[in-house]
C-alpha cells in the first residue's frame, strides 16, 4: 500500500512541478535608454557585433599568413624507393662503356634507395612580401572600424526602439486615462438621467465614447507589446521578460549647433566614413604590392640529409644555393589583378564622395526636423492649456445648469487630442535628436 501511495504521489506531483517551472516568468527588467544602449553593445547583447568581431579575428589571421612568407620555410621527409632505371633514357644508349659485358645493358635494377632530408628556404629580398603585409594590416584596421560602425548602428537602433516603446507606453497611459474619463462621464450621465436631469441621448453618447476609447486602448496595448518585443530582440533578451521603462517622453534640450559645425564633427566621428578611408588606403597598398611583384627577388635554400641503398650504405649529402628570380611574363595575371584592384579603389572613392553628401543631407534634415519639433512642442503645450481651460469652463457651465453633457464630452475629446499632439511632438523631438547624434557620429554618447 505504501508503494502504491508513493507512485501516486510521484505522478501527481511531477506535472505540478513542471507546470510551475514552465510558468515561471523572468523578473521584470527596469530599463532606461542608457541601459538599453549599454545592453545592446554588451558582449551578451546584439549578435551582429559578435559576427563583426569574428571578421576582425579573420583579418588578423590573414596578417599572420602574410608574414609567414618572410619567415624561413622548413620541411623534412623520409622516402624509400624500389626502382628499375632505363639507361637509354638517362643518356647511356650512345655511350661507350669500358667493359664489353656492360655494352648490352639496357636497364639497371631493381634496387632500393633510402633518402632522409631536411630542406630550408628563406626569402632574402622580396619587396612584394612587405607591401602585401602592410596591405593586409590595413584590412585589419578596416575590419575594426567596420565593427565600430556596426556599434553605432546598433546603438541608434536600440535608442530608436526604446523611443518607440516609450511612445507606445505613453499612448497606452493616455488611452487608459481617456477610458477612465469616459467611464466617469458615463456614470455621471447615468446618475443624472436617473435623477431626471439628463436625457437618454446623453447616456447613449457617453456609452459610445466609452466603447471608442476602449478600442483605442486595445490598439495602444498591442503597439506597446509589439514595440517591447522588438526592443527585447535587439537586446538579445528573453522575449517573455516584462519591461518597465524608467524614462519619460519629455523635452530634452540640446546644444545649438550650426550645420557647418555638425558636418565637421561628422567628418571626424563617423565610423562608416572612416571605414571607406581605410578601404581606400588598403586598396592603394594592395596596388603597390601587385606592382612590386614585377621586381626581382632573391631566395636562399639549403637541404641536407642521408642517401643510400639501405641503412648500412647511407651517406651524408647536402646542397646550398641562392636563386635570383626575375619575373618576365605570367600571362597577364598581374595586370588583371591590378586592374581589378584599381576598379575597387575607384569604387571606394566614389562611395566616400557619395557618403559625404549623404551625411550632409542627414545632418541638415535632422537640424530642420529638430527645429520643427521644437515649434510643435511649444504649440502643443499651448493647445493643452487651452483645452484644459475649455474643459474646466464647460464643467462649470454644466454644474450651473447652463451647458450640456455633450459640451463636456467635446471638451474632453479636445483635451485628449491636445495630449496626443504633445506626445507626438515630444516623440518627433527625441527622434530628431537621435537622428542628429547618429548623423554626427556621437550616438553612443547616449549610453554613457
């Protein structure tokens, strides 16, 4: 009986334990914009940065490979052979051998040979090796700067998605406030209708408004949840993590900067522009290394070992020498490689020129958008104040029995619209601020 009870307890307790483990949600994540940028740039953050860093490691490996051409090359081998040699193929067919018995020999063998040897080669003079190594080192710096450019883009993406999530949360709060206000208005209209001080039409209008605001609240919640998932994806976090945004959608002043000052800062700070400059330099170094392949090169070589027909007959042998190589013609391979490299060089120069114009466009557009958003914030603040005064005025008239419920509903709708306009203006301001910082190459300062 005890055994049956233990088995029953096991099968009843295990599903409950599994359900409790499966239902355990991650703890809430309190997050500011600075925290979001830091998490995205952290080692456990965005996976794209890890991929870019692997490109840097691959470029460093190519540097070590290019340096190997200037180091000694050492190899050893042991070979055993059983062979029959054709004397005629070696030139002895027309030779007059001293012994008559050897005159009719056409082949020798079979016989065994054993060769154990060490070979060493060392480049003494080869200008192309050094230039090629410099070009590959430039590729490493390009890969590093490319990683920094990716960090800028990841920081900008995290900042934008945080701002979108912040706007969605603000929209949900405004929608929730409108639902509560519409519910209070419906209750008031119902009470006044019961007391004979309001028409049934007023109650119906209040119900319609409450239903409309509830639909808006559902849409706002959907936007908030979607924006939270996108932000968690960029941060490489569990998508089930509840987010608590600690920042507020507010006006953050920025230092006044002219387009010329912003453009000068961008030319110094933009990592993508630095990538193109380094690619141009690397392409020029590769061109120099290709042209240096036409120069003569000097190489020393040596080998030493033992050679014989068996272990008892092994004899030490060696050879030492220096070779001079003078390239004459290789079928046009160097010319084709250089033409390809020069085409890539011209492409990078054109991309650099285009990027500079694009950066200037981004800077000027961001400054225009920033100034426009500043004016929108001032206007929306005035609209909110006017809408609040209008709502207070209509409530006072309603309490005095002069105005109707419809006037209050209209005033509440006007205030809600004014709040929405101010939230949109604040979002535009912060969005323009992020765009300007990204255009100037200072976006990662938001994470400091």
